[in-house]
């Protein structure tokens, strides 16, 4: 029985190593990130969760000037949602003020691993013309390989895996 039980556990939770790094519902696995996008009545709300390693190449509190600079550059980029997530222009979506949370932004790293939680949104004037959201992260952050995405609309919930060569979150 024992080998069977082990296989089932791996199938459910991924490798034991990955499971050890899990923090709450979010699984911390380098190279991977998670995205939830909810669209309703012209409002787009998103939560992007990623290990900081994907964006910075490290997860400890920045020590060198170069590391401090990278953290500051990332923080500034996160203030500009449209540089990361781009709804198609026809929908006339304007970014709301985003919120970026990470222990690293407070100068500390948690137990060697550190995540980013990024909450963003758009208000769209022509939501009926919203067809897709381009995720513009893979080119600038080559350590990021895969984003497990959930798209939630009033009529559907769709799981989509985004990668470098398929980085469009398509609504239809
Ligand atoms: Zn990590």
C-alpha cells in the first residue's frame, strides 16, 4: 500500500519539496506564479502572486547597492500596472492604483523565501470590446516561466497557463 499512497500524495500536492515551501493556499515554486483576474461590469480586478526570485533573482533582504537598486526598480515598475498587464486598447481601460506587498519591500526576507502579492485593477469604458489582457512579464523577467491563471467572469471560470510564447489572457 505504501508506494501507492505516496504516488497519490505527489499527484495531489506536487513534489514533497514543493509542498514544504507552501505558504497558505499559494505554492511557492521558483519559475512559477499565479494570477487571478475577475471581470465584471467593466471592472477588472487582478491578484498576481509570485516568488520574488522570479522578478529579482534573489529573495533575501537586499544587501548590495545593485540588489537595492533592483528592488527599487521593481517597486517603481509595479506602480505602473500598464507596463505589466495590458488590456486591448479598444476597451479603453484605465489602471487603478495598484498595491504591491512583499516582506522584501520592508527590507526583510522571510525564512529564505519571499513572495510578492500584487493587486491591480482597471476600469474599462468599453468593456464589451475587452478581448484580452497581455501579460508583459516574461521578456523582462526570464526566471519566470509559467503563470497559472484563473479568469473569472459572470458566466465562466477558466484556467489558463500562460508562458513566454502564449502570454495573452483571452476572454473569448
Ligand atoms: Zn523562494
